[in-house]
């Protein structure tokens, strides 16, 4: 793919942003929509449902027109379209993108929604231009990236998007809200 993978366009570098790697906000938005359509095809458009289990910027390739292509199906699992839950042995995916139910059954069953969670984390990274896990932090509250981005959204702060050209507050806000919706967990606690 001529433009390589998405990760090289969305992560901050220690050096000043390279102008040629800065994406227009509309292009970034279209990439997010394209990935969502790709996932929808894998989950509903094929005769057999395909669960990817490793949706992340490194596995999104961009063609010459920045049209995204989902790649690396090494952890994928095929299942019947009728199945709502799948069984897997051990966690699959990359830390920071793995849905909670994949590593702990207390969060629910593993299903195609695990890819939706990974997609949400990736969209938040696209918006925030940050990796969702910091290896070196001063406080543990800095580790969970969605809290950081939610707090900025809630307080109407700009996200400080240095690597996006022609930033559109409306598009960025939509992407942020969709990303946060995708990663919500719902725990049904037994009421005794």
C-alpha cells in the first residue's frame, strides 16, 4: 500500500510534526468511516462472520487515496452469522485494544463487539494523536487514555491536534463521541 499503515500518520513524534505526514481532518474522518464499513462487512456482509481481534492503526493500510484496508488476519476467528458469542482460549489482540470481555468473562461474552471496542480505541487515538497506553507516566490516572480524552471533551477543551490539518471541531467531536460509545462497558450486577 503506497501510504503504508495508519499508525505513521497519527502518533506524535518526539520531533516536530512532518508536514507531509499531517492528514486533513476530512481525510482522517473518511478513514474512520472506511474502517467502520470494513468491519461491518466482516461482521455482517460475509457468509461467515469474521472476527478480527486485532484492530489497531498498525493493521490499517492506506492506499494512494487514503482508502483504508483492514490487514493482518492472523488472530481472526470465523464463526456462524447466527452465533452471537464465540469461545476462545486465552486473550487475543494487542494490549490497549483488547476488549475487556476477551480477557475477563466478568464483562460479558466475546463477540463481534470485541472488534467494535478495538475500533473505538483506535478512533480515540486518531483524534487524540496519542497512543492509548503510555509506558512512562507519573500518575496511574494518566494511563487510561479514554479518561483523558473524555475529560477534555467534557470541559470543551481543544485536543491539541498538532498532526491534523484543517481541524474541524465538529468532525473531531463526532469521532470522539463515536469512539467513546464503542468502548463503553455495561456491567449487569446481580441484585440480591
